[in-house]
C-alpha cells in the first residue's frame, strides 16, 4: 500500500546511479527520542521500516510505530505488529489451493453481487512449480525425461488450472516445472534485496520482504531478506492487501566464532545449530546471527542455516546484509545496478552489517564453529543430531527403544531378522538399518555448491576405486536448480555420480517431501516380509515418521557426500570412521577417509566451475524454458469454469454459506473427541501428504470416480480437491490416536456406535448426528511445515476446537484462519494430568464478547456423569485474529471487506 501521510517526517531521498529514490529513514525516530534505533536487531529495524512507511493512521497507527521503535530486548511489549511484506512466494503444492481459493472467492463475489475482477493479488506473487515431480524412475540416463513425462501426465488438470491463474490473475507469475526448487529459485533469482514502489511523491525504495506458503521460505533470510512461512490462507490474505499481524518478537542473538574444521560440512553445522536452538527454545522468536564466524561464512552456508529455521522452531534465522551478500548477488548474475541499489539503500537505512555493530538481543547463544563435527540427524526428527562417530551405536539403541521415546520398540529376538532381495537372478541380504533410499534432495543442501561439489568429488574418488552403490539402494539426484547440474558437469563430476546411480531424476523437491516414489518391488517385498526397520539417508530437512516412504521407518538427514557414502555402505549399521565402506577393484579395503574430499579441493573446484553467466543464462529464460508448459492452452476468463467431474480441482465449500451479516460467537456444546494425541504431533501427521493408499477413504473415493491406483498421484498433487484432502486428514500411517491404542494410523473410536473406524468415516457419522468435534493433544501441536490443509481438513471434519498443551506458530494461526478455535490447557497441565481419557463429552463456554488470550471454562463429562472442569487459554492472540474467527475465517473476512468497499 502507499502511505497516506508521513507523521514522523521520515520520508527522504538518497542518490543512486538510477537517480534519486525515496527512503523512510528509521533514524528519524531516534532523533525524536522514540528509541535507540542503532541498537535494535537488524530484523526489527526492517519491520520498523515497514510500519513507518505504511503508517496511515488506519491499518498502521502511529502507536504501532512508537511501540516497535521502543522495542525492549529483555521484555518486548506484547503488541501486534501489522507487517506488510513486499511480495508473496508460493510453491505448487500449497500454491494450488491458494489459487483455488482465489477462484472460489471470485465465484462467491459474483454470487453476492460484487465484481469478481476485484479479486486479485495486490502485491507481486511468484509461484514456482517444484513439488510435483516424483522419483518413479532412477538410476538411468532416461530418469529425468521419464519422470517429467509422468509429472505432466499426472498433473495435467492442475497445470491447466495454474495456467488459467497466470492468464486471469494480475500480479501473478508462475515459473514452470523442471526449473528448480522454490527456495533456491528465490535465493538465486526472485529476491532483489531492495524493491521499488510508487507513492504520492514518486519512487520509493524498500527492503525486499516476503511471506511464503512453505515453512522453508526462511532460506531467504540468508540473503538478508525478512521472510518466513505462513499457511496458504494467511498468504492469501496478504495477497489481498491484509497485513500479517504478529506479536512483537523476541530476538535471540546467535554469535558464531571460528571456522569449520577439515572434513566438516555446512550440513553438519546446521544440524548442530538446530539441536542447540531446539534445546534453547526459540519457537515464535527471531534468531539473528552475528559475530566473526558470520563474516567468514559463505552466503550459501548462511542460507543452509536459515533454511532450517522451522526445524529449530524459530520464525526466522536471519543474517543481515553485508559485503558477502553483495558478492553473492554478483556471483549469481544480478546486475550491477541491482547490487549497487542494495548496497546504497542498506547503508543509508542502517541495516548493512559490520562486525563492529552490536545490537541488543533478548538473549544470546554462542557456537565456536571449530567444535562442529560430522553428523546426521534422526531417525525421526531433524533436531535429534547423531555424531557420525556414534551413528552405529545410536541406531542399534533406537531399535530397542520405545516408540514413545522415538525408537522402534523391537524385542531382542527381532534384532537378527534379515530378508532376501531377489532381483533378476541377483540376490542381496538386507537387515535392520539397510539403506534402501539414498537421495540428494531438497532446498537445504542442493542450494549449496560446497556440499554438492563435495558429493561429486567423493563419487569421483569412489568410482575411481571401483566402488559401487549397493544394488538395493534407490539412489537419486534432484538439484534445486539447473545451475547445479551446469557446474557439476563443468567440474566433470556428473559422470561419477551417475556411475554410482545418482542420475538426475528431476529439478524439484522430491524425497524430502515424500515424493520418493515407490521402492522397487523386490526391495519393498523384502522389507515387508522381514518386518525390517529399513533406512533412508537424504540431504533434506524433514525426516518425520511416514514422510519419506511408507516402507522406510528410520530416516536420517545428512550432507550430500554422506548420502553418497551411505549408498556405498548400504547400511546405517556401520561405523564409517573405523569400518571399511567397501572394497576397491583391486581387493583393498576402502575407508571413508580415503575418498572424502578436502576443503581445499572443494574450494578450488567451486572457483573453477561456477560463473555468474550460468545463473544469467538459466534464469533469463526461466518463464519460457519448459515447452510442455508453454503448450498448455486455456481460455481467458475472469471466472474459472469448475468441472464437477475433476479429481484434481474442485470449488471448495468454505464460502458456500458466506453472508453479509455475521452470526454471534456461541459456546461449543456436547462435543466429542475425534482424536486424542500426544506430544509433537506434526502437520505431517495431520495433513494429507505422500502416497494415497488404495484402501484409504481417499483411495476408495478415487476408485469410485474411475481413477486407477496407478494414477492416484500424491495427496500434495490433489490439494486443489477438497474431497480428497478431507478424506486424507489425520490419515498418516504413523499417527497414534490414543482412543485406539491398539492401532497405528488414521483410526478412531466413534462414540455414536462404539465402533473403531477411520477418522473420516467417524466424522461423517458425527456430522449426521449434528455432533461437534474437538481434538485433544499435547505439546508442540502442529510442528512442521506450513500445511494449510492441516487446518482446512480439520475444519472439514467438523472439528470446532483443538485443545493442546502448546501450539506451533503457523498451525495455530491457520486453525484460526479456518474458524477453528485453538485452546491451551492451563500452564503445567495436560490431558493426562487432568485425568482425561478422550471418552468425555466437552462443553466450551464462549460468548460474543470473547477477547484475545481470554481464559474460558471447559467442562468434560465422562460416562459416569463425573465432570472435570478447567480454564483454557484462547490462543487467539490479536484482535485481527479474533475478527477472522468471528467471521468464520480469513477468506470470509477479506471477501466481506472487499464487497463492502465496492458498495
């Protein structure tokens, strides 16, 4: 938006080679005695610039500016900050439902008598199609071509719909499939560092900032860009001119000193930082990195750390702009004018970092990088770091550890189980820990040339010694952008990777999000028949249960070179520091240290192999680079023509009953528990993701509509169809509903008939009875990716409230955005300590004068008539969130506002 007035006299100009540009000087606030701006964390300064520039006395008030300018590091005032990002970034899994909702809003606007053309993004929106490619084919030169062909076959309807959006919606661009992963494309191309806008006085510069519909949007923090992941429904509100309302954040300063030692990768560093910050407790906070270690760190390494902010729980992992930022922009082909603008503007505004600058932080954490050691993380969570030297012993320990403590609960008698993989006359024996997937994948590491080239160099050394990957390992290489294969080829390393089976399978987010594709039948059969705890090793950021592949229980995050190493070893039940990784062609034992590249080799290869021209050549043609995409022909129309027979795109029911007058908030009475859950239930557990099982409600629905199992595709690819997503909510094969402790997966007990049935089927029974539902959970409910369908599906099941010990930030917000009430148990309490079993009937006492963070009474009556009463905190944190809840959700709120403004 453009500021209507400038109450603090902050608008000024500064000179560049492009001419004079406007700037809102935050130091004016220091001169006015409103705060010590020079001591604010850099991330807070950027938020402050936004509220200062957008101060209009209505959406952003003068008090908003004053409160943020006076940010107190020890105890920030718990006020809401209305943040107006410069742009929005989408990926196609989460972007499709965003565009579906915009199309549905256009249809609803027409039904209400308004102008559908009023529904458009009001700020730039970039969608990168990167989450739809699946690793069906691997280990051959044809894998890429065949996977891309399958991708377009499966996603024809989705891609036609996105092409309609590209043509019909203003301020909306789509980067076609097979270009790269959204976060790497954002880092290498979309991000500008500084954007230009027009206000009533001319052109004004502003910091690049964004929200994205993927939790790893934070990767851009490595470039000094403020941004984080939000749910799709939040992103839609931002697209439509609404600010992100957030409580003033605490900012944890993370001081980095020293340098990484020999043989230690950026992945090892980020897994260490993730473990430290998870233990520190930074959920809902900003983390800002500083210190001499930052100055010695490449921007790709910074981006690797920033990428993992969701894994350590922070809203952001921020690295301010400095000289390395400018160097990276030059190295990735940005123009001289763009780089000069970033340098001039950030220095003028006071957000250009030097080692001498020392902001005040809420708290401090420190790490000497020289103490980092080679590591993995797993087998079920990214914060559970395992030193490489302890990997074998820790894996063995996990086999016998209880599932409640993130183990596998095997009995001693089960530990020796093995199975034969019989494939075309060849036979291999596998056991617990056998690596059946080794994937170089995901944005975390494929954006970082140091670890990608390290993987190539290790492959080169291994191939030279005659080593090969084990035959039962599904190997894959899915780079984050085409530039990666350009520099691997220029360095002469692609051939070696291919010799070990790491052929190119696609440019996109594959194994890390569950698009690993099926295991070969002989391997899957062996894992199943032997009841084996098979393993995956992937260079990703997520390894939650059930995410990577339904046949794989132990999932370990690792650097790309370690992914290659474990493909050679074929098992995680090995001590790679002391045991041979294989036998050379001349019969000699080969150890990991024999093939591990030196830091000097990696640096020398980077300097020779990577040029700015590579980035310019690839991204200058990004929008037209896919002929299959260019060939999609759709009609121009303001309204999307919904096809009732489509199994990919359907008009969702969220706006079917929207009306101009809003009903008052009322109590929730006679609610039954749909699911009783423990701690750390992730959005992967809640939201439909991965493969669609044939015997699941979603699978049955597809077969009823003429879709054969071979064409099911993934839940993510069908996010534009609420009928599929509704049926897949809480259907994860690893979720544990305590109402049916004897079963694993999406099952529950239905109290209408006493039967055990799928959660979807039970919800349908309750719907027929007119019974509202609640979900009861433990700590950190909703941890993980910003999956809007975790909230949308919850709403569609008929859940009116979720009562948990604590919530992860994004999912709590998304629940409110769908009109579902988040409630927290009293501090120090849980459903266990209150003696709840989930078999009670719940009443939640609400009224139309509900306030943010209010205490409300909840009563739970068991079958004997005994009542447990407790006060729960309404986790609606701001008045704006209360408006969303009152109106039934964000979409309804925005639609009614646009309708009112048009009349």
